[in-house]
C-alpha cells in the first residue's frame, strides 16, 4: 500500500482502536498490522505526539509475561478528535467515491 495513504489515515486508525479500549504499544502495532503493514518505529512517535496534544493518557499495568506495560487510552479530548476525524474521513471517502464513479461512467 502507498506510504502516503497510510500516513494520512494512521492517526485515525490509532484513535479509533483506542476508542474501543486501551492498548499497549506493541499490541496496537499488531492490531493495525493485521490490515495495514506498519512498523513499531511508525507508531511510537505518533503515540508520543497524540499524548503531548492531550488526546491520550497512559498508565502502567503489570504483565505476567515480563515488565509492566504502558497502556494508552483516549482522553475526552481524544474522543472528540476521533469523532471529528471520522466525520472528515467519511466526507472525504464519499467525495472520492463520487469522483471515481463519475469518471467510470464517462
């Protein structure tokens, strides 16, 4: 998949997954990678930025499989941002689909 396509929607994907439940970083990479190939090096800078912007908060939880894990969860502001981005994405997707259907009919 085109790298620019992925960059454009990765933040929305992260916010949407975190709207469902908290995730730790590696788990988040795995969930996204099931559909879109990404690396850990892509997700962690994004998570740090989203936290700095007030969209995420973190907490540590003990793990039976090693050291404590840092979990990420949406703040109220993050939920608002996810909702706004989802609305923008749906409008954008509909516009592109209309454009493509128009071009196919010609």
